[in-house]
């Protein structure tokens, strides 16, 4: 089974606003993806990606100023990259910069879908790039709290707030929504198991598909799984085709 997850975070960059709208509309049809930003200016795009996690960048190559090739050579850590261009001679530049794919304009959407499928397969196999923590404003203490992903077991929703349940039993409450948080959390670690919470799949120690319940490490409280999230949870819990003995 493939390693499943929350949606892949996609950023779109093209100096043609019409092309951006067309790409955005097309990608909205794929439930595996969430478009976290669009931009016509490569410098602003670079600033965004240096401060926010992005799993996949779809970018034009030829733009005024900072072109797509220069951009992807500058980003660190770098997301997966699909470049598009109306200039066929730039394709070799794209592959020399180790882009995941380069698609000619006008964009063939079957070709784009194939490229996206390959990126998703790679992400599912190797995980996503990026930082292993985020900062959130702890609404109780007033401090900026460092949330290390590996220390989070559960994130529960409470209207316009979320509560991070950490491995040392601490709880940190921050003002954001679960939907907003899912666009930030790494999709190879966290998965939505219920409309009210997200779970670190690596912290799940016991699971029953029949009872639609799971247990986290060092916690004797069973947690229910929403019916609409069950299939994704099963795939995440069993990331390979190994038999259950």
C-alpha cells in the first residue's frame, strides 16, 4: 500500500496571471493536493517558500528578473519541482537543475497529471523535505513555542484553536484551525483521523479496523476514527504490503 497522508502542499509561480488561474482551477480538482499560494513574482515566491513549508513547486522557467532555474537552485530545503516553459531549449537547463519534470507550454494536463503522480509517489516513499518543527504562539503562556513534530502525538481542534498533545504530557494551545494546520504539517507524519483531530501516525501503537479505534503510545484511552478517514488511516498504519501474522 502507498503511504498516504494529508494533501500535498503546492505553490504556483507564473508571471502570466491567466496561466496561474488555469493551473489553480485544474489542481483544485485533485483531492490529494492543496494550493497554499500563487505568485507572479519569483522574489516574493522565494520569500514565501523560505518561511512556509511547500511540498511541490510548479513554476514557469522564463520570467523577468529571477527565472525559474535560478529560483530552484536558491531554495533550501527544496521542494519537488515541476517546471513549465514555452521554450523547448530550456528543458535541458531544467533537468540539469534536477527538476522533477519539465512540461512544455501549452500545458498538456494529462502530462501534468503524470508528473504530479510521480512526485506524490516519491513523497510517499521518501517523505517531504523541510524543517522538523514549527513555531506557534502559546495562547496560555504568551510565548512562541517550538513544536517538534516527532514529539507530537495528537492535535485536537477546538473551534478557532488547536491543542498540541506532546510526548512529555504537555499541552500547547494555539490560535489556528485544523484545516490551516494541515497545510503546514508534514504529510508523511500526520494524518487526519477524525474531523476533530490529527494524529502522528508514528505514535499509533494499536489499531482495530473493526472497532474503528486506535491507541497512542503510553496512553490507555481509545480514540475513534471517523468513517471518512478510515481508508487513509489503514494505508498510513500499514505502509507496505507485508502480511499481518
